[in-house]
């Protein structure tokens, strides 16, 4: 098998930083509840509006995770709090500190 792909749902907290913009889009930063120190960022007003309307502190996010034959892992976000498509100008993932575990292992 050359590649393995799976979908996995994570609980995430979120915050919107309207001062941090990419084009006209505000930053939405989502942090993994069960994997402290891991986060993703999405510059998307559409996602920001959706999350504000949800009014929940913790929301589900579904990721598609792919591992190749060499152990390299890639992921893409498929759904956040029920929203399956949104316009964005940029997205990223990252860590802060020295997290012990990864959500993608």
C-alpha cells in the first residue's frame, strides 16, 4: 500500500483576530483540545461568521489525513462546525512550545 488516507474528527477551540488580515479576510485560529500546542489558522471571513453564529466554545473539525509509504503525513480540513466549504485567502498549521503528541500520528 503506497498511501493510507483516513478521516478523523477533533474537538477544537477557536478565536478570531480581526486585526490580523490576509487581504480582506480575518484570521480564525483553531486549537486542538486534546493536543495542546497544535493549531491551524484560516484567513476566512465566511468561517469567522459561521463560528460566531454557532456560539460554541468548542467545535468539531474533520480532517482528511494521508500517510505515504515513507511515513510523511499531510492533512486537509474537510469540515468545521458543520461548514464544509468556505472561501479563504490563506491557511496554515503550526505548533507552539514542544507538544508531546501530534494529532496526525
